[in-house]
C-alpha cells in the first residue's frame, strides 16, 4: 500500500473514508427525498401517489443497502 510520506497514512484509507462519507450524504439525500414525497402527496392529490411513494422508499432502501455493503466491503 502506498502511504503519504509526511503523515504515514495510506492513500486507500483516505479514499475509503471519503467514499463512506459520500454514501452517508447520499443516505441523507434519500431521507430528504422521502420526506419531500410525503409532503408533496399530502398537498397534491393527483392519483398516482402510491407509485411515487414506493419509488421513494425503494430509493431509501437502496441507499441503506449500498452504505451497509460499502461498510462491510471497505
């Protein structure tokens, strides 16, 4: 593994930390999407609320699974 000479930390460790941080931010985004969909479906009644909610929750589950997979793999 390659290390940064001055501080002795592996470059790959830094990359892994940034990837996990990015995935946590993506998870927060997915939670915000779910909340926005809830607010939108309470405000507007257009007839296709169920598929939109399903897609938002599927997106949230996907974000959680990807974060957990990254934590296990990295």
